[in-house]
């Protein structure tokens, strides 16, 4: 983890890891078959360490904000690994992961029909990890500074937003959309089709 945090995933080699561990590089292959397997193991180890405050009595909206914010904190603890995992490991989040378990409990508290859990949970994960990926690789900062000017502004572009503000906006958008979907009566994703 120290090597990845310092130099990034791309700079990690089995030879470099062996040197740090004072081991023969070939001996590492007794434990993992290749670098990809090593990275999956490290990502799973970090994912398993995810913790969020559980506020059982809080509204589901607040619980979702807290879950996502805690996940963002974890991503910023290991930005190079997390950016890599979000974009290169489709199976980064697993059903037994603390993040997924907490998300399922929040969606249940929100009243999401169980038949809609896979789609809603996938959407929430995609938006959160997408925004975090853009934040960690610098794209979010760049994009938020590309404010197009409008005629009302007299051709002046507004300054860019900070990343925390954009992350909160993404969460508010998810929550507002989910509230609207659930208020539509049956809350079903198929209702609008």
C-alpha cells in the first residue's frame, strides 16, 4: 500500500515490491499469480476497511450523504489506488463489502422496492465512483472551471466550484431523483417506460 500511495499503481512492479519486502521476486508468485491479482487483493483489503457511522434513526437521505462522504474520505486516503480501482476493476465493490451492505440498508429504509435494488444501487455506485474518479484524476476541477458564459452574465464566466461542493451537488441530485421516483406512487423504475 505504501508503494502505491507514494508512486502510484503504474509504478508498482513485483520486483520493486520484492525489494521492499527483502524477498526474491519469484517468491511473490507463490502468494499471488500476477500484479493484477495483487492489486485486486490490495483493493479488497482497503475496501474491507471502509467504515461509516451508522445512524439508524436518521432519515435515509442523511444516511446516504454520510455513507458517500465517508467513502470519499476513504478514496482520498488512498487516491492512487482508488482512482485505479474505480476505472480498472469493475468488481471493486462486492456484495459483502461494508459500503454495499450499508447502501442496501439505506435503500431499504428509503422504501426502494427490493426488485429495484440492483438498478438503484448500481446507479448510486456509478455516480459516486464516477464523480470520485473525476475528482481524483483532476478532471472534475478542470470541468468545473469550464463554466460557459450566458447572455445574462454579459460574457463573464463564473469561477470554478470546489470539489466538495460538486460532490455534494451530485449527492443532492441522487437524493432528489430517488425521492421523486419514490413519490411517483409505486417507485418502480418501470413506471416511466
